[in-house]
């Protein structure tokens, strides 16, 4: 058994992954400190206190959770070798299932129903891609289209039916009847102390307190569940023999099969979990607004894919990407044009720092390109006072494009992801 696992480990690591240094804890702490310093500096210059305010970061966490869960679902699928473009559709199925069960049996039953609904979508994707060999992109797009039609049809039949119990309780063609609320929690003492410190508007100290307070003030229990799922995914996929076998399916399934691993089974399990996580993201949205609502996913499944790519198919990277996109989503929702305008300066300073780093590494062409972009963003910030509504609305998606452009060169895709696999075939 030990020899088999060692062979699998060599297949998974390979020359690329094995020779690359990961992000150490001191480096991570240094990056966090630098980000806090940058936010504090921009907050002082622009006088936009909401950039580091607790309400802003509570909203950011709220928006980040469904995106992060979708990204985590994509990670499970692609680490097993299957591209899952259907995350958006699986979120829709989870959202609808949660709305349907939630108004009848409560929010926690809605959460369970959302997981089941998404997992069913994941299993459909598994049947198409793993068993029948359908192209992964085609299957994922088909699931997105099919899920949209299914939930809209069922909503009309179950929620908007004339004289139905759901319609009498407040449902219609576009939404389910409301469900009960899951009350958030705050940590007594610590929350108030951090709030008082944040209100003083001291440089860096108050900014850090305002952001930290979001971790202990009005926290959703589902956010805690999402954090546990990220930690659990890391421990399961990177610290157990099960995770090693699953990841090997996405690196070299033929070699993995030769060592006695049932590759089909692992791909099915991964896609069921992938769909379940996306469905949980949909359920989170339903519980958040206390109902199913048509169009509520709003492309968050696609943003989840972007966080997975940004995060280099690692749980920590997915969480960081989800936090970034959630932060931008919260900015355009809560702050509007003035606050999003302040982020132009934030990105200009960030790109300038990246330009210096690239220059020190000898990548002068990249450094000059980043510095030029930083200058353009600064000029835009200096020449305007606010952002047009259209750009404010699109800011999360523009941020997605910018981030993926900047970090595309450091990505290491699982070697066999998207490739057809048949039991017994040669490598």
C-alpha cells in the first residue's frame, strides 16, 4: 500500500508541481500586512471610510461565499480531470430546491435540499462526460441551459399555480414563498470593542479593526460552514490517501488505473461533491433573501470558475479570489460610483507594486506594462470624481478579467483535465 501511494504521489507532483515553492506563512502574513497598509493609505487619501468599514466587509463576505463555494466545486471537478462549466446551472438547481423546500420546512432543510439539487446536476454531468464521453464544455453548457429552463418551468407550475398553497403563501412565477430567517451571530465584547476602535479612524489601526470586526459581527452560520468546507477540502485532498488518488485522476488517469484505483468512481464522487458545493452556493442565496428568486445566481457560477483559475486550483487561492470578487461586488452594491472610483487609485498602487516586483525579478517588459497600466489608472482617477453607473455595475467582471490577465502565467492546470478517458486505454 505504501509503495502504491508513493507511486501515485510521484504521478501527481511531477517535475512542475514538485519543483515549485508554495506560499509560506511568513509570505502570506507579509502580503496581508501589505494589503492592509494599501487599503489604509487609499482610505486616507480618498476619504472613503467605507473601504475598510465593517458593513462593507460583512457585505463582501456575504457576496464572496456563494462565489467561493462554486469555485470550490470547480476545484473538486477539475482536480479529478473533469471541466465543470455547468456550475452556474448547478447553482440554479440548488437555489430552486432550497426555495421549494425552505418555505415548507425551514432554512436548514433548504440548505440540505440545495446540496442535493446541485449534486444531482453534478451526477448528470458525470453520466454525460465520464460514462458517455461527451465533451466537457458541451455538457456543462447544456446543463446551464437545461437548468435554467427546468427551474423556470417548475417555478411556474409549483409557485405560481392558480389556487395553489404556494401562491396563497406569497409565491408566483418568479419566486417562492418566503422562508424563515437564520439569525446571524456576533461575538459579544470583541465586536463592540473593535467597533469603537474602528470609529476613531486612526490610520491602519482603525482600518484593521473595521475589517477584523466583520469576522465577529453579524456572521452567518452558513459562512462558518463555508469556511469549514474550505479547510476540510484542503485536508481531505492534500493530506489523505483519498485526496491523493482523486488528484492523480486529474493528472494521469491511466497510470492511476494501473495502480488499482477505480478512476470512474473517483470522477463520479468528485462531480457529485462539485455539484453539491455549487448547489450549497445557490441555497446560500435562497436563505439570504429567504426565497427562491428567478435570476438570483446572476452569473456567480462563472465567477466561481474564475476564482478557481485565479487560485491555481488550490482552496486557499479560491478563497482569496472569492474574497476579491466579493469585495468588488459589495463596493458596487453598497458604495456606488464614488467608492468604486476610489478603487482606481487602489489598483494603480497595487499594479505599481507588482511592476517593481517584476522589475526586480528581471521581467522588465512585464514591469513596464504594469507600470504603464498603473499610470493610466491614476490618470483616470485624477481626471474624474466618480464612475459611470454602467462601469460600476460591471466592476466585478472587469476585475475578473484584470486579475486573470495578471496571474495567467503562473497557473498550473491539472494535466489530464478535459481529456477523454476510457478504462484500459493507453496513455
